[in-house]
C-alpha cells in the first residue's frame, strides 16, 4: 500500500463488525455497530515541534488500538476501508 500519513497521523484498518450476537442472533448490516478497534497499518513521522525536531509516536505498525466511535476520516485505498486519524484520537493500545 502506498499511503504515508503526515505528521502525527496514523492509518488504521478497522476490524469487522460483529455479525452474530452472543445469543446467536444474526445482525443485518444496518444494525451493526461501527467498530472501534483496528490494526495500525502505517504511521507518520511525528509532530513537528517548535524546536524543529519531530516528536516520537507511541504507536507502531501492527499495534491493535481502540479509538473513538467517530474518530478520523474514512477512506478507501485499493479496495480496503481505512481510517486516517491523529494519534490523539486513539484512546488505548490493546496489550495482550
């Protein structure tokens, strides 16, 4: 994929929404909730500070993250649905 985010932005591939509830009920597309978890596929170089240096990001490629329900911008690249968001839009990193 040829997509490189700028500054402190990251590209996240959202996980698919659950299609079946824990009780076994199949949900149609219109009833599925927007996923709030995803995998980081690309990160920017970091925010440019007043000193002229770049601040480092705490997120790396491959991290599983949780983000706000309406965070970021939805884009489609090479047939994949992706989200581009700032690092500050990410609420948590999933640690296993």
